[in-house]
């Protein structure tokens, strides 16, 4: 980790106090709390690094987890972690100001990712792919250095659904994200507490709370992930005639019927054992399979 990184210790102030009686915030808190309970995302004694990029999702996640931490019957710690990829114009100072003023414990980690990407990226290859790998590695390293056993990411309902469709349409794979999964390093557990939260509600809360959203300043921002944009557009079109389509697709991820699929690596005894069965995961599979890089390459 860089010697120039900055760290701050928490204060006793409650940054979510002004929102706790707000109807929308209570809705978000309920959905996040339900996900934590359903998937066992947080346990007593956890030390959780919360990835804060400066976007609406990560700010909202941090505020919700802090409010739940103060209400929870178990004790756990939160540390906000920001990775500055070094893109020109990225306002890490705005993020740090928000974290400091709201009394969060945080770590600001500068990096040379932008220079590495410019040097190593193959012509025509995905910008997002190499950037995400570098940032993910930096987050794992920061979590370990800070003594955190878990890393919380701000993926919401639409992220899970869009990832499912991307893998089906462009990769030929039936997978999405997991609410809780051991990271690639085999040490830190990645959790995604916003799995039940609709993006539109996060957008509304972000505006209402006047969160200081910071642009990632990526050189290809807004043009790189066109396939995900297509999935967003498809879902919006479907929603006009199937209002519950997003919730239905999300539910499908936890309602798997292996004996009605074609993957021969599924347990043979799934046949005739009922409508649902456990999966037999090949040992060569990555512990944190996300969207295949084939999507962007």
C-alpha cells in the first residue's frame, strides 16, 4: 500500500441520523437488513471494508450499513475504502471531505492504475476489464491490510439482473453475482447487501440526500459498457408490459432447478429428488465468478 495514503479514525456522530425517519431511507434500510439476514452477510465481530468510489451506490451503502450497525444486535466495524485509480480530474478530495465530515473511519488509497492501463492494455481490448481487475486487487489488499474479513460492494438489484442477462446473451453462461462469496484471494469475503435494492430508489435517495457524487473520470466513461446499457434498455422496455419483470428475474437467481438444466456437472442425484437441488461446483471454478471478461474483450 502506498505511503501517501491517508487514514481517519471514526467519531461518535451519527451520519445517518437525519435520514432515519425518512420513509425512503427506511425502505432502503429494511431491504438491506433483509438481505443481510437472508444471506447471513454480517456476523458478530466482523470488520468490514466498504468500497466507496464516490458514486450514488457506494455512498448509500455506507450510510445504510452505518445505520444498521448502530441498531444491530451484533457488533461489527466499518471502514470506508477509496481507491484512486489516478484518472485526471478524479475528485478524491470531495469523497474524503464527505467521509471526514460525517465521522467515518476511512482509508484513501492512491494508485497508478491509469498509467498501468495505458502501458499494458492491448489495442482493442476492454478498458473496463483491466481497470476492474486492478481496482478489485487493490480493494482486497486494502481490506487485508486493515484487518478486515469482509469487503462490502454497492451492487444493487439491477446489477444482479443485468449481469445475469449479459452472461446469457454474450457468454452462454447461466450466472450472475453472489450476495456473499469468498474473494479471489481466498481470504476476504465479498458481500453485496444492496441485492434487494432498486436502482431507482438509490437515485431518488441520492438526490434527496444531496450526496456529493463524483465522476470516475475514466477516459471511456459513458461509451465503454454499451452492452450493459443495452440490457438496461431491454429491461425498461419489458417493464412497460411486465411490471414485475425485475423482481421476477432476481427471484429466479434463488429459485434454481438443476434437473431442468443441461449442465452435466450438476449432481446426478438431482434427478428425481424434487424440484430443487444443490449444485456440484467444479474445483477449477473461480471462487468469485463475476461477469466473464469475454463480455468486454
